[in-house]
C-alpha cells in the first residue's frame, strides 16, 4: 500500500480509538506502529524490530530528563514549595490573571510536563479567586501559559527532539534568546485575548488569601514581604547555573548538557529535601515519570517505523507537489497532533519523519522548529488529554472549554506560524 495512504489510515484509527476508548497513548501508538508497518509492506519481524529500536532511542534521549523533572516536581509538592513559588510571584505581580499565566509558564519548563505543572498549580490557583467563573478563567490561563513555554522553550520534551534534529549547530542559548521573548509576547497576547473576549477576569490587586492551599504551609516558611523562598527556587537556579558550566567548562554536547543540568537540578532538590519528603518524592516522581516516558516511547516507535518504511522520501515528495514546502512541517505536525493529542508525541514523530528530507534543507532551522511547534498547537481538542483535564477541573461544558482552551492555544499556533513564515522569508533569506 502507498505509504501516504497507510499513514492516513493509521492516524484515523489512532484518532478513533483515542476518542472512543481513552486508553493509554502507549498502546494506541504501538498498535499504530504495527498497523502502519504491515500496511506499508514491512514484515512483522522488521516492524517489531523497528518498534523496539524506536522505543530504545526515545527512552535513552528522554529517560533521565523526564525522571529528574518529575522528581523535582514531587519533592516540591511534598514540601508545599509550589505554593511558596506562587507566593513569591504574587509578591511582585498583583494581577491574578498574570499570576496564573506566568506560574504555568514558569513551572512547565523545569518540571518537563505542562500537564504536571497545571495539576500542581490547580489548588493554588483555585484559592486566588472565590468566584467560580473568574477562578476558571485563571485555570485556563494557567493551562495556556504552561503550553506556550512547553512548546517553545529549550529544554522541554517538545523542543528537545526538534532542536536535536534540526538545529544545525545553533546554540541552545541562541535559540532561547529568540523563543523566550517570542513566547512571552504570545502569553501577553493571550491575556489580552481573554480581556477582549469579555471574560469575567479578576482585575487589579486581589486581597483573596491563598486559603486552604497556602494555610497548609508551616508558618515558618510562609511568604514574608520582601523575602524569597530560595529553597523552593534552588533546583531551578541550579539548572540555570549549570548551563554555562556544561557548555564552557566541561564542553558537553547538547544532549549531554541537558541530562547534566537536569541531574544537577534533581540532586539539588534531593539534598535540600528533608527525609520525610525525600522517599515519597522519589517514588511518586518515578511513577509519574514512567507514565510520561512510555507514552513518548510509543511515539518513538511509530516515528521510527514510519521512517523505516520510506515514508519521508515518498510521501513528502508527493506532498510538496501540491503544497508549498514551508507548509509541510506545519500541516504534518497539525495532522499528528489532531490524531493523538500529545505535543511531545507530535514533536518526536515529526522530527523522525522530516529528518533527512528535502524540507530540512529548504527551511532555516529556527523557522522550521517554530512551524512544527505551531502545528502542535492548532488542534487541541478531544484527543488531547489536557483538554479533558481542564474540562474536569473547571467543570465547564465542552463548548466553553473549546472557547477558553482550544481557541487560545490555536491562536498561539497561528501566531507562531505567521512569525515562522516571516522569519523564513524576511530574516533568513
């Protein structure tokens, strides 16, 4: 069977199963790998070997990074240090919508999972506003803020596979010097979008206390005016400080560097954590990391089998006949994201499919990465597990979640697409 047709059938079935049964993405992606391999003409043995290789490649690339991020997150949670971080932000930013968006944005990167950041911030954001509708707006802003940094800032599991595949020797610091300001502009635009839409947003300084979430923190570590909870921020500070050490002292490669700095962050969190928090933080972090890692490994399996089938050369060659080459990475990422709902999975599969293709040579690395990130944002709907998490935590109907979650994330994707095209034709040509 033609590989493009096999790809379309596989994505359609993954979408159907994801919507109907809501089972673990790992199993749908592994099943999709077997189906695609057989439809594309590979033997069962070659397909299974491709799956094993793909799983191994992704696990070796992400295992340490995600485990460290999950352990940091759980250790902070055990010690109520997420509340302390939000309290520190709240001292300097008095506007609740900005607090919500910035908190999601800040935590999603070092924790290496936007959904985990949202779950951890949920009870704290709940306590910032008593009115349910206004509180829900804060939760939407937290979710969108987390997605923005997660899709754009190195190092996250979305950006790492794209950067490794397409960076062409660009420094991660140079990349972030472009994407961090861009992501902050996107976040500011989303805040304005919510205000423009007439949502009942909390305005100005709020006097609402942190209620149950903050009251559970021991009095000795609660926020004091002018002070910062340095122990809560220490793992993130250690990660940032270790970047120049990795690059300029130890001269590590990009992949070695990201594993090195995440290990430094996790070790810092472990050393500073009291004994009563260390053991549950480790065990819960490992459990949570396992779920994330295996889902991503399923994406690696499907991506490797797709590449092994010759899809990149055959199908992408056909696509570029009908559409401009600059649209290919954007549309491919949007298609994969629609099918299975995970931005990390989208990044892993798209990187595998496009690596070595004519698309890579035709588009500058920075716009290329932005195009894929944009495609991963445009359809965040029923296959997206984050969509259903936001729906459950806000209690809103599906239409309201589409308006306040799917649409803002889509606008971020459209904004990134426009910026990427502008960069390609104005800046890099």
